[in-house]
């Protein structure tokens, strides 16, 4: 490839990246500006800057529309789901990547087949199963339960998480484990003191990736949580949008959208480089 062709190729790549950035930044900026507008300003130019910043839209969305309650429900469900996921996936990934035992190949194949099962495909079977359990215990213990929702999130995220972490564990040299065994460390101590700290970039990537998935999940939360007080933020946002659109009150509606969007945007901006690098390394082997 000569210099002229290489230069044109770089220009093309940069142009594509700029267009992609604009396509993402412009809608986000528009939603944020809209969340600060008075209701009368939506009748004019949609791209106009607010004449005065209506921070009260956020107060109305947070308190009157109960987005604050939904926010804390999402924090609880996401945090608990991530904790359960890591407690199961990290030891499983370490065992599958560094140990040999009977039935390992079958377990690996089953987990990899789970990569092709989207949570949307199994919502109804899971809901019917939970209803059967409610009837068995004669109490509605398994629906309208944020802990159960967190367990479901963790369970459905195990295949991808184990796939990513086990591939990352395979990239770590075995000499570290051998040195630990010589010093008398067992499998558990080797995993906690040697392997997990070395796999920290991949574990952080898993946490962030699944945070985005759990935080923004809508279908399972809508199906299982029928009590309005137990709604998570995405479900509450949809109800807020429907109510505010019917009342032609758009400011709080966009404020609620910002409340959902802002945590994920901040996290992705802070860690996007590490996220890309760790996923690339984890996907090279397998």
C-alpha cells in the first residue's frame, strides 16, 4: 500500500469515526437539553437551546414520578445480580480454564450453547416456572421479588461471563501457579491470591458489561415485577413516558430518560478503553 492510498484510507477511517461520534453525541445532547426545557418550548424549534434551565423537571421526575424509588430498585437488583454472578462465574471460569476433570468438555459445550440463548426468548417459561413455585409454596414468594430478579439476571449472564473469563485465565502463564503450589498454596488460595488479581482487567470488564445489561434490562423486569413499588428504572421510565406524553408534559419525561442514561454513559466513558482491550484479549483464545 503506497503512501497516497494509506493517507486516503486513514481519512476514510477518521471520517467514519467522526460520523459515528456525531450520531451518538447529538441525540444524547438533544435529550439532555430537552430535559431542561419548559413545556411551552417544545412547541417551537426542537433544536433551540432552553431559554432558562428548568432543573425542576428532574425534581418532578425523581419525586412525583417515583423515579427515585425505581432508581434504588435498579441499584439493588444490579448490585446483587453482579455479586451472585461473580461468586459463581469466577471459580467456574478458573476451574474450566486451568483444571482437567471428567465431564469438563460437556460443561464447556453447554455453557457455550447458552451464549445463543437471549433472555427475551425464555421470559415466559421462567415466569410460568415462578408461578408454579408460588402455587407450591402457597405464597407469592417468587414474583414481585427483586432478589429473584437479580438471581435470574446472574444466571442468564453466566455463559458469556464464564466464556470471557476462562479465555482470559488461559492467557496467564502457568509458572505463577506452579510457584504458588511450590509454596504450599492450594487451588483456592492460588485462585484468590494469584489468579484473580492478575485477571483483574477482565473481571472489571465483566462487571461493567453486565452492569450495562442488568441496568437497562426491561422485558424480564416488566414480566416478573407487577407491583408498581417494585419496578426497576427502565420499567418506571416507560410508564413515566406514557403518563407525561398523555399529559403533554415533556420536560419530566426527558429528565427521567437522562436519569436512566447517565450512569451507563459515565461508566462507559471512564472504562471504554479497558473494556475493549480486555474483551479483545479474552476473545483471542478459546
